[in-house]
C-alpha cells in the first residue's frame, strides 16, 4: 500500500510537471526548458551528495553505455510535453503518454530487458490494455 500511495503522489506531481513544461514553452526554447528540468535538479543533487551526504561522485562507474540514452529520452519527453500540452491539453497528453508507457513497460517485462524481472505478457491482459487505450481516446476526443 505504501508504494501505491507514493506512486499516486508521483503521478499527481507528473501531471503538474507536464503543465508546467507546457507553460515554460511559452517563454523559453527547448534548451531553456531542459535547463530548468534537468540542470537545476542535478545541481541540487550534487550539492546534497557532496555537502550533506559526503559521498564521492562518479560519472561513470561501470554503467552500461545504453543507460546514458536516458538523457535523450528526457529531452524528447520535455520537447513533446512542452509542445503538445499547449496543443491538446495536459490530460490528453498524460493519457496518451500512459498508453505508450504501458506498451514499453510490457515489452521490458516480457523480455526481461535492462535487468528487469522477466514477466511474460499474457493474452488475458489485452482487455486491460484496450480499456486504457479506449479511455485515453475518450479523453483526447471528448
């Protein structure tokens, strides 16, 4: 139950974040938006790690190279959310994004990619995915 509450709170914050990214698009370029979304938190994290936790900071500590593509994914997410939120709204963007997240997550689980516990996709799950897709389409189309 604790994890469910934490994830619901994270989802609520994500909804606000998408809207804020869209608003930043009115005032800044993609570079400016990325600065606020990525650079400021990194600086805060580094200060916390170095001054408060007194931890050493490693840029590359045997991490698989594909992990670093997360930065490109973050820029793509920011670009799409800052552009699409203003065009279709935060609810439609979040709904469609959720459908995409479910698809990619099902693939990661099915194949056990990236060290995830392998959980094979089952045909009985299809109605659940279809319900989410139908819900997203209803949100988008009114």
